[in-house]
C-alpha cells in the first residue's frame, strides 16, 4: 500500500503547474484573430494599391496624352499635356448645345484619397489600443494567473486530503467532513469569482469594442459609397476635351478651342477602385459578425473550470445580458488559450470524465485526483 501511496503522491506533485514566467505578460494577444485580419486587410490593401499606383506613375511618366495640332512644336505639345493635367476640366455641350464643364480632379487626388482611407481604417485600432488594451491586459493577466493558481490550490488540497485520509481511522467520517466542507463552500475561490462577477457588471470594454466595430463599419460603408460615386461620375470617362485658351493664349487664333485628351492611368485606377470596393464589401459581414458574437455567452472555456470545487460562476451568475466586459474577457481568454496552462490539463480531465463509466463519482477535479490517489475505493457514491 505504501508503494501505491508514494506513486499517487508523485503523480499529484507532477500535476502542479510551474510558476508563470515573465514572458506571459509580454505575449498576451490584445486583439482577436478576426480583428487582426480586418486591420491588416483594411489598412494594408489601400496602402499596397496606392504604392502600385505611384510606381506606375513614376515608371510610365506622363499620366495624360493630349492630341495636339500638327503645327504644334514639341515644347507646345508638352505644355498642352501639362496644362490639361493641371486643370483636368472637361469642356462639353449639353443636349441643348450649351457649353458645360465637368471637373475630373477626383482622378488626380484618387491615390491620396486611398491614403486617407488607410488612415481612417487605422483609427478604430488606435482607439482600442489606447482606450481599452491597457485595462484588458491587466484583466487577462490577473484572471489567467488566478485560474492557474486555483488549479494548483486544488492539487495541493488533494495532497492534503490524501494525508488526512491516510491518518484517519474512520473513512466514513472523513468523507462526511469532505461533503460538509463542499456544501458550506470552504473550497471556493472568492477573489476570482467576485472579480469575474464585478466584470459582469462593467461595460467599458464592451462599449469601446462596439464603438470600434461601428466606426470601422461606417468607414467601410463611406469608402464604398465614395468609390461608387467615382464610378458613376468619373470612372467612365477616360477621354475629355481640354481648353488651353486661357491667360496669354486666350487671344491666339492658331490655338484650337478644345483639345482631345486621354487619361493613360484610367484603367489602373478602375482596377484599384474595384479591388478595394469588392474587398471592403466582403468585409462588412465580418465586422457585423464580430459585433454580434457579443450577443451570446462563450461558456466553453469556464465550463471546464467548473470541475474545480465550488467554481460555479456559469450556473449561478451567467444568466444576464451578455453585453458586458466579462463576455469580452472570455473572448480574449479564448484567443490566449495557449497562456492558460491549466486549461489543457482540465480539458483532458473533462474528456476522461465523459468517458468514465461511473460518471456520478467524478464531479470535480478533486474527485478525479482522489481517484488517482487511491481514495475512491473508500468513498461512497453521490446520491
């Protein structure tokens, strides 16, 4: 019997988690995977396409080609291209023959407008980083440490129970004392549970997260509307009539009133606008999904910790509206599950519990570890 107790003691000692290292605080993820993907796409895509547009402009030279009269010299043709590019005003006639003008300046500033779009898409990330991430980092670090410590306290309690049971002359009295202690909640972890309950009544993080998604959704919709406006008004007109009879050239008779011009970069800008608009339209449901996932509790993670003695936050308190800071913290705990060392062990215990024939004998991790320690043979079954 001494050999089995010694083996059980070594097994319980191995079950203890090591002290957390300082790298845990540095490696916490303060963004959900979907939010990180949204940031990279919404900010990186316009920057990438703008860089390609600028590279196209620098490599191709002039962005406009005007059909100057044959009697123009080379310098006069170059002046015509420059003047028409600087003005970008289309001179035409309406159905009644009246002269009308239409500005095409939106084409000229289109690459710079994409830079503005990239900056706007980065603003929700900055809001989250400076308004919510510091508090979230402290919350995650404390909760992860407390969950691991709760697991270690349970293991140490089992070690103590094993010694008390070995020294007890009456096993039935030992188990009666154990059941009474469980009913009177001597095994509960009040600091962690009260902290999580407090977070259930707080709404600062959830407000900032919803505001972040609302801003991102507004910026996506505004960008799509801006691109639609460009396509309906400008991006179907790659040719226009330019007038250079202004200033000192206004009285020159040999200069024609209108000179036809063609935009060389027109197809490139069309492709860029279609790419950005299509991707942003596809990202709008992703943003809506990120906001709607707060409408239900993520009970999968903490349900594993209900095997710890008297840890029943889910069954007793998770009955209110899920739009609170606790639900946000649960989502980020799921994203940082690799930092939660005790979760993998308790998850394995949970799987073993599901596969055990006598499920009524394994209610908490205490029961499972007492089974390992050889105490289950003397423990009466729960009614």
